[in-house]
C-alpha cells in the first residue's frame, strides 16, 4: 500500500502543489528534492512507497538516470511526471520500476486515479 511518497521536482512551486494535493488525499510526503543526486543520497539510508519523479532536473542526472541508480539498491516504484513525453524518454523510463508516465501540466484527477490503480 502506498502511504509514503518522495517528490523529485526541480520547481519548488510545483513541489508545493504536489505536496498539498497528495496530503489532501491522505498520503505522507516524506521528502522532496530538486536534483537526482540528492535523491540518490537520501535513498542510500531511507525508503518510501513511491517516488514522483520529474524527468528534467537540476544537476547532472535526469530523472530516469536517477531512478536507474536508486533501483540498484531498491525497487521503489516510480511515477514519472514530465513536460517532455518524447518516445525516447518513455522507452528509457520503461527500464526502471515505472508504474506510470504522466504529462505536465499535471491533471491531479489523473494522478489520484493512477495512485489508486497502483495500490
């Protein structure tokens, strides 16, 4: 069951929107990060039930590369949220523990439905 969620999104205002919405649905947002490198460090010691991951991030790694690194230690499921839905990114994302690939601007009802489906 999904309860604890980590958000990896480099735009702080979008992070806040996600937090507010997820908490209104009863989820606990346990951490947020702007870069993949910081998320990877977090998951060296911690865990979560799900990661909401932007594809384009501040830092060296994109969201998919970040998930490849995180999945080396654990198989936390991920929902990608991106304004860039190129087929190449979707194919790369399938190599991770991807549960969904949602486009920006995010439709919150679709996010809610997606989270219910992957429970």
